[in-house]
């Protein structure tokens, strides 16, 4: 089956061009308006932009074990609608994905029910070094240097030194310093004010843990990706990347601040916590000037009933995978960034950080993970329209301009005109870790 996508403004690695893209089977076969390839179907995409599918490298899809909150079938449909064609999922499921066997169990679950492409991190514990050393079929190793949802935590310095020294897979971490969080919690005492969440998990907690991880990475020359950067201080640290370090921003740390607790309460309780508007601006600036390379969601769904419990019984985490691309396209509309920058942060950079083979770009021979976006489309996020199992969004009621309208995963259409149309499953993401990550690959 060959399909020609005509007349779209195509976001290519070297700029935007109005050019035909021919998809054959699972691959991009040709990029050329004069292409003579005979096709079975032609799609006129005039007025739309064609971009590579988004790769969200930080999601929590809760399967197995927590499927009352989310599952792979619902979450992958939310991905397709949101223009996310590949997700990399975190290990704090139940059981925690801390062995090769458990990672492969998740790969099997996804093969059965995910309509987009998938990958699963292996989680570090204080004593699973042997598993981490021989792990395969995974983007990398996730360390919770500071606990969050679930019980994964590696705080002991010796254990961390050994992980950085003895493993070879890319490393990433949740960085909030346990001791600082504990001391803040003790000082603040009993509280039901969710704003205290940002005083307990404060700037210091994030900066100390990020500094600690960066120090380990640099001493052991081990590449390291800082997840969900929330402070101006971490952005400053990441200016010095040593060609080893990369960093990531999440929509909630760009678009929500402590000023929003009054309106949204525990719905926006997150780890790392929300910080100030100045931090929002600093994280945005760090994306623009290249100190942060990636935007991912940290999609962390809980049910509305769980989220509406009084603080601190309320769990941390919010869903975002369904709306993250639109949230950034809305910034394009507002003139704060370009569509090429969005494609860099959400498609190309994550593919390079995790050495994902044949993804993140529109190029001949690359996988046909493609999204048509309408930069003029106005649409309001509504809880009742969400495809996630948790069925709510902290952006409920927000109107955005710029939306994905059609999504293909490996050449197979999965979303069109507001409807999920998938009849096949996504594929396992493949990694070529010998490439050496973001700084070792050309821009
Ligand atoms: O707020 C959060 N919730 N942050 C995380 O890092 C984990 C997540 C979850 O799994 O609920």
C-alpha cells in the first residue's frame, strides 16, 4: 500500500517545505513533489502541517497493577488523538518493572493492546544491579533519587555510585532530595494546604538532587537525562552539559505555577512540585536557548476521586498526553516559538536522547509515524472528551489554537477527524545505544 500526502507544509530536519511525502507500508518511501511512484491513495493536506509523530519519553500508563487509573488501551488511544506515536513508560507500575522479565511482560501487554509504539524503562533499586547491567529492549534505566508515587527509591550514595559506574544503558532520574523533603515536611508539620506541597518539595530539593545526579554522571562519564526540570536553578546547572547531560521540561512546569493552586488545588499537585511564574519563564527560556532539549508530559493519571481527596491524602500526578502537542502548538500560534522548535523538542530530540532507531524525523527510510496538524483549529479541552481512562484534564475548559487532526503509526492510520480508526497494534521501539545519545548525533 502506497499513500501520497500532498500539499502539506512538511516539517523536515532542515526547515518547512511544501512537498509530497510518499508512505509505503511502514516507511517513508519518498519526499519529492516530482516523485513518479504510483500510489494507491492520495491525501490532499492543503493548509495543514505534516510533522513526525511525537515521542513522549516520560509517561505512567499504570499497567499492570494500577489499571483503575489508566491502562495501555485507553492511554494509547489518547496518544493517537494527541499526535503521540511512541511512548516510553516508567517502571513504577505494580509490580515495579525492575527485572528483564518484568520489562518483557509489559512489552507483551503493550503488543496486545497499544495502538501506538511503545517502550518501557527498567527501574533501579538498591540491589538489582545485575538486572540493570544485562537489561535489553529498553530505552534506559530510571532511578528515583527521591521518592514519588510508589516505593522505588535509590538514595544510598554507594548504590548510586555503582549504578553510574557499572551500567552502560542511558540513565535518567526523578530528582528531588529525600533528606530536604523530609526536613521540610518535619518543619512545616501537619498541613492540609496543597500550597505546602511546593514548600515541602521546594527549589532546594530539586536543585540538590539534580546537582548530585549530574556530579555522578560527570565523574563516571555516564550519559544522563534530567526529567521534569522545574526550577531556574536546574536550568542554570544544565548550561554545563559536558556533552553527557540532557534535560526535559513538562507542560505543567511551563504553564502552571503555585499561583494556580487556589484555582485548581490538588488537581495540579505534582512531583516535582509546581514552582513560581519566574521558574515557568526560566524553563521556557532554557528550551529556547537549548539548555533543555526535550518536552515530555510525565502523564501521571489518578482518578478524580483520588485527586479530590484533601491534601496530603491526594496523590501527585496529572494526565497530559492527550493535549501536550496542542498545548505547544498553541504557543506557536501565540508566536512564542516555531513549529520547527516544537518538532525538535517533542520528536527529534527524544529520539536522539534514547537512540531510537528511525524515528523523530520526516526522512526517507524513517518510520511513517506522522501527524497532520491544523495550526488554525480552535478547540476547547473538555473532561468529557478525554480518551484517557482517568477521564479528566487539568486544562479542562481551556481553548487552544493548533491541534493534531490525523495520525499514522508505522504507516497505519490511527486517528482521523476526531475518531480513533486504528485496527492494528503499535510496534516496540528499537534502540541503537551504540549511537551514544543526543550529543553524539548530528542536530
Ligand atoms: O507527580 C508525580 N506522579 N510525579 C512522578 O514522578 C510520578 C508520578 C506518578 O507516577 O504518579
